[in-house]
C-alpha cells in the first residue's frame, strides 16, 4: 500500500509528466524493478496489487501493454548499477540533517554548476527512499553520498517523495 501511494505521488507529478523522472524499486528480495516513465499507475490498490502479482508471481519478469510496450520489468542488475557515474545519491529519511526544499535547490544548483564546468556534463541526482512501512526510516544501502530530511515533522514516504520532486520542478521550471 505504501509503495502504491508513493508511486501515485511520483507519477502524478508534473516532473513525471515532463519525462524527467526515472523510478526504480528495490524489493526486499533484492530484485530491481524498472518502471517505464510513461507508465500510468493504477488508481486502485486492488488493480495495482494484480499488476505486481503478475510481475512478481507469474515469473514473466515483465508487464506489457497489449501492443508490447514494457511497463514494468524485473532486472537482474542491482539498483546501484543504474546510478550514473556522476550521480549524487541522497538518502531521504527522518532524523538526519534537515534541509528545506529551498536549501536543497540551492545546494543542488550550485553543485550542478560546479560539476558541469568540471565534467562537461550535468550532475544527476538519485534519491533513495525506504517504503517498507509508513515511517521514513533510512534504507539499508551503502552507496549514498548524502542524507537529508525534507521535513521537520514526521512524514510518510509519499509526502517525502512529493517534496523532493517539487525541488526539481522548481529547478527546471516545470509546472
């Protein structure tokens, strides 16, 4: 239910509709699910659950449209294999350093400018959010660059993801 709510929040955003969002899911069995950016997440949990059981339970490893477009795909690579070489990986969790959306915009924009001058390519941001329960707990990963808390109050993963997405909508003027 939490992952469904989180995916709805992410894919309903202007950032996703503009094609600037790439979402991967790391399952508890350490499988990586790639989600096509053009995927429309089912509105009801029952339909979403059916889709996930088709993906994970039937052993196909993909969910496709009737015309063959892949919507969900289980990959053999671990999630960290998809992180770009110039990617900055943030852990989003409660109880770590709080940064407002405005501060995150400033930090990312200044680092992006410095990095693009050095590397001649844009810095890419990767955000890792633990959605195993309704609390924003740090995920158990060792490939992160920085950790941040996007609220001074306890919030759920869908709200945290919405706040992070809003930052990049501001940076790229996507409304």
